[in-house]
C-alpha cells in the first residue's frame, strides 16, 4: 500500500489510498474540504448552477490528485468557478456523471483533465453566455454585450440605435441584410435640404441637389414651370392620320409696368415663333389704353418684318384704346396675308415718334409648323 510523508518530515504518514467523499451542495459558495480525498462525489438540490456554487479548500500536499464526479440526476447542477484556489480552463458546470481532475501544487488546484458524459449538452455554459477566445488563446465564457445581445434560444437582438452612420459608412449593414418589409422611417435618413431632391451623381451615388432649369420644386412637393421655359421644341407635333396641331403663341406688351418698354425703339416680347411657322391669324386685346405725353406716339406689331402684324398707328386712334380684341393683318380666310417664318424670331412691339407713358396689351398668334 502506498504511503504519504507529512510536509517537512521524513516520517511515514498515514496511507492515502483511494478515499472517497460524498458531498451534497445545498448552499451558494459552499466550502468543501478535500484533505486526504482522492475522489469527490458531488450532488446538488438545485437546477441552476449559479445557485449551487462551491469552493475547494487548498491542499498542502504537492501532487495531490483529486477527481470530482457530479452524480446528481440530470435536472440538477452546480458550478466550480475559475477563481480562488482553482486554476481551471474556464468554469465547470457539470451535468450528471461529468468529471473534473485537479492536481495541487500546494497552493492551487490546477485542472489536468475534464470529461463529459456524451449527453446532449456537451459543454456547460452560464445562461446566455458564449465561448470566446481570450488573450491567452483559451476559450472562455463571456456575456455578449455592446451592439447586440443573445438569448439562450440563440436569438440575436441588435440594440436600439446601434446601427449608426459609422456602421453604414463602413459597409457593416448592406442592402441584402435589410428586410424588404423593414419600412424604415424617412426620419432615419440623412438630412435633405428643403426643396432638394436626390439625384445619382456621375459616380452613381445618391446626391442632394436643388432642382433647376425649366422646372423647380418646393418642400411641399409643388413643381413650377419657369417663365418662358416652354419652347416650340417641347410641344408635341402629332401626325395622327395626317392631322397636325394648330398652335397659339401669346405675348404681353406692358409699358405701364415696364419702363423699359416705353422708349422709342423695337421691344422684344420674349415669345418666339419657330422657323417654318406659318402664321394663319393674329389678334390683340388692349387692357390699358396707351398714352404718351401728347398722344403722338405710334405702335406697330411684327413678327418677321416691319408692320406684318399691324402697321404703325397713332395711339390716339381707337385701335390702341381698351376694348374688345382687334384683328391683325394675317387672317385665316386670306391666305395671301399669311406669314411664313424664315427663321425663329420674337414677337416685337415698336414704339415711334414719342415715348409711351402707359398701356397694356396681350397678343395671340395662331400658327402651324411647316417644313
């Protein structure tokens, strides 16, 4: 039979043999004395490991080998932590018949082996914790924290507000990971300048830009076509069953509001007839009677050559007084009076003799586009 020597003596001590100790764990942090014990058989009265933790007293005998077996039924368990007198390869949370082998260096119990019974749970972990390699390259149980947490059912939950601009910029959240039914609130998007729209840049990146050109938009979503933005080229020219569209151009001559239109000179009215347009009729309506210092001023309207819509006439005649519309020279029933444009030109009002002091008229020109 093997014998042991007492520390510091050469005298033969009491034989150690294969001694067994049975311990029922009934309280947290229960202390267990393993002196002279080679086999420790544990049992527990609780199903939660952390409710039945135990602590091993140190063994002063260098080389003391201790085998621990958990013998309770599978519904109960306990925990030996990697702390205090124990230097373990992670905490020990056994199920029935799991075992742990420790060796004493005189101060600590050092793990030399552990085994599992082959049951469904192959390794015990604290509730909701996961195994992560620590700084020493050893798997250790840790609680998942930070941007996401995990339940003991395996369900991963992203914390509220965890996905921020940095994650998006880094590409951590890609389109394929966003559910089609996610219905992300517009308020979660980056700020967009009032009235701006998102347009793909030359680098194919959505970019905030102000809508400009012929149409503008405001924050309410209302669009507006700018003044003089609709040109002849923008108008449809259908040729359905040989039919063409008749068009009407409109211009305003307003010396009352625009001092620049009062002078003795031709005044372009910003409305342009296209090249090859055939003027088939024209008329104007005087809204405000025209006046000049002595009413000696004259007005003529034309689109291609002087006086081709109206010849110059004194403003003291009735044709420049506020009244019903006046017909111009081109008349639908008189083809000889029609005008064919040889180039694109603006409707023009020419003031002669004396500068105007007031007046307002609207003019309409009916035309079709030829070739």
